[in-house]
């Protein structure tokens, strides 16, 4: 086995692994197909293994290639982190910061926060990674992450923002057509929007909601954004963030006592980045903006409770 193998060989290896062909890897990486082929052949020779076998559908990875994937992706993340760190050299807040967040938070909550951040620091470039998968901060897949679970790694700097509440919601038009359920067992007569493949959070939440399972859903998608869009379109009853639902006046919260799930929200980054001006500025901006979002949700909830109490008293 040859030592000191160049990163570009692993880069081409990952490209072929992801694209399934030399031509696809070449297009994705901006190199020529012969170059990609030479890189893979050189890596196979250096490691003394076969990484791909040819088939009618393209290049198929061997077991060795699949075993190497995680390590190569770790190298890729480290190389990208090095580039971000190098880009930040100089005075002031500048360079690239990579932020990971869930789809809903990234699309519905973070844009105005990022906009303000960029206004304050125009030399800062922000990469938003929108995924419900937890990006590994220890492997530098992202510099900062917004997480809905308490971080457990000691090497991470974390700030707790608070709880984001989830609840059942439906559009007024849907309720006008199909009626308003008052109890969980009445959901059986409605178009319920839910997941396709259950996550750990969904499985845990489902323990307190008998009958809320995949088989009972008329509309299924694992995209939280997709579920939100279906609720807003009046397609049925679904679960979404209470604060986001309040932005659409036509959305009505249903059975708040039956479902009031809490998402414990944190902003985290690797402790090695605490002295990085770009990461510190982004971390503080995200924490402040998300805190305002959570506080606004709680204030609106308190106003709603007072309004309902006042209405009941007048009646």
C-alpha cells in the first residue's frame, strides 16, 4: 500500500461512488473523464484493491469501496473546512460559514436572520445545508448547526434556545368542508397528513397518540416542507410548528390539549471555532434570531390563551 495518497484521488473516487460512472463524476467535479479514470486507477493501485466493477448500469462499488466511503467523506469535510478557515483570514468578519438546519427551520425561520447577518457583515458568505440528518460537527460537515435535540458531545459549544411547539392544524376551508374534529378518535374520518417512513422522533411522539400511524394517513411525505404546504393548501389535517401556523391567518389549531409536542432547540458549533470571528458572529446572530422566534411564539400563545379565557368569561 502506497503512503501519502493525494486527496484528488479520493475526491474522484467519491465522485464515481456518488454518480455511478466516470463521465458523471467528471461532470460533477469539473474534470475530464480520462482524468477521473486515471485517479480511480491510481487509487486502486496505491491501495492494492479493486474499488469498482463494470456492469450494464455503470460502475458498481465493491465492498472495499463502500467501507472506504465514510473515511473519504470525512476527508472531504476536512478539506472543505480548511478552505472555509483559509477564506476567513484578514481583518473583520469575513470568509465562509457553513450552517446546518432542518428543512422547515432553514426555509421558514432562518432567511431573515441570515439576511440581517449579511447586512451587518457583507464580507461573510453563508452556506445553508438544509437536511433533517444531523450534520457531524466533530467531522466539520458544518461549522454551526441548529438542532432539535440536546448535543451530547463535550467538544461542542451549545446554547439552548427553548422549546418550539408542534400541534395539529388545518385550513379553515378544509374544516368548512369536512367539519372540525374535537377528539383524537375523530381524526379517523378526516384526511390526515403524515410521514411515509417514521423517524426516531416520530416513533417516540406516536406513543402518546394512539391511532396516529402511517396506515391512518391519507397523504404521506417525509418532507416537513411538503406537509406544511399540504396543510396550507387545505388538503387535510397535519402537524406543524405553532409559530409558523400563526403566520397564515386561515390555519386553525386543533385539539391543543391532545397534542402539544415540544422541540428542544439548540445552536451548536465545535469548540475550536469559538474564537473564529466568522463563526462567532454567525453563532450569535442565529441564537438571537431563533430566540426572538421562540419568544414570539410563546407571547402569541399567551395572548391566545387570554383571548379564549376572555371569550369564555363573556359567554
